[in-house]
């Protein structure tokens, strides 16, 4: 999960991750900007690369627990597992 307050940074980071795995293809869920209506996708038991705005993640769901999700805070240059 990629987290940032900037939508363009989320999109660019998702595209960069796709280029890092070349020549392999990512066949799982890829959502560069997750809308607030689909926040439940973060609990899915499948591999995903999802970009989400920090305001949506922290203001709407402050108590949400992410088990087995690696969170990359792009604005703070931090990685949480």
C-alpha cells in the first residue's frame, strides 16, 4: 500500500513499481488511486498494489489495522511492515 497526499505521486510510484519488476508481469490487483468507497479492498486476502491518499486513510479510518500489509509512506519516506 502506497500512501501520499498527492495523487500524482501515487500514480507515479505505482508505475515505477511496475517497471521494477520488468520483465515479469503483475497479474494481481493494481489500483493507483483508491476511492474512499472501496476502502474495504485493503482487507482483501490477495496480493495488491494500491495507492491511497493519506487524508482518506487516516481521517476516515483512524483505527484500521493492517495485518500483512506493507505500508509505504511516500511523503515521509517511511516503510512499515
